[in-house]
C-alpha cells in the first residue's frame, strides 16, 4: 500500500497535540480577560456556566456546527449583553482565548514525524477545529490546509475529504487520511474513498460497530516507520 499513497492528510487536535489542556488554558485566559475588563460578566459566567452556554449555543445553532469561532463569539456577545457589559469586548475577549488556543504542546513524536512524512509526500491539514497553523508555527509543513469553517461543512461529511483530495490534485484513493477519531476521521475518509489511518495513542479498542481503518498505529512515528518500509508490528 505504501507506493499507492501519494499524499497524507492529517487531523490536528488530539492527533498532533492533546486538545483538552489547550482548551482549559484558553478558557482560563478568557475568564481572566473578563475579570479584568468585564467583571459583571466574569461574576455571572464562571467557567462552568460559560461552558454550559457554549453547549447551549451549539444546540441552538446547528448550522454553525462547523464554525467554533462564531459559536464562541455568539456566547461572548450573549454573556456580555446579559450582564450589562459592552458587547464590543467580545472580539478582544475572544483574542485572549485564541492566543492560548494556538499555544499547543505537541506530542513528542509529532514534529519529527511530520518532517519525515512530508519529506516524501505532500501533507494536508484537515480539521474541524479553529487552530491557526501560522500562529502555531507549522503552516509551512503543509501544502494544503482545509478547515470546516472555510468549507461550511465538518468531518465526517464526505465533501470536506473530497475537497482535500482535489486541492492536492489527486484522487481520494491516492490520499491517506490520518486522525484519532474513529467516526470523524476514519469512517469519514473511507466514505469519501480515501485510505484511512487511526492514530490510537490511548490504546483503545476499535468500536465494533464501525468498519475498521486501513491502518492503525499508536503514534505518528510508527506510521512514518511503516511508510519508510519498516514491517508493520504484529
């Protein structure tokens, strides 16, 4: 299969870096901004209530399931307005959060593996999240960046995978999509005709109700080893 793979698309959150520590730090920075500039909102919306509001906004705006940035701005405008603070603070408050959202700590294998993977094949970033690869400092490693926000649809919708293959000027079956989520990444890629690779960093069992991935590895480094010709582990 190695020779048939002409490009690789990669999920970002929980594939290149763990996302929950990033979210916790970003939400903490947001609350610190509100405490400093919008104390009434900070008092009315401690972190648990702000998280509940974000979930409410997601439920009430299903057409924005692909756009976490707009969801967050709606949350902030609602919280600020309800608390009597100036809604003009929504953008700078979001920026306080977004700075930390893009301060990620890569898995130990991620950057060396990206360099190895990208040395032989073009790489695409394919994400439902709102990470800014320029701020993170890895944009130059990717020939193509595809985001759910720009596409208007999120994984596992087949259109976002098909668009990624088209942007790489390849057929879907010539692209290997790599990610941590069985449904969003593996099943979504397979439905679009891509090959799929599950990165299973936590050693979880594959969901029995889903068709299996073409490949599965515990980390990106192991995938790079296999693409370099090393035998697959038994």
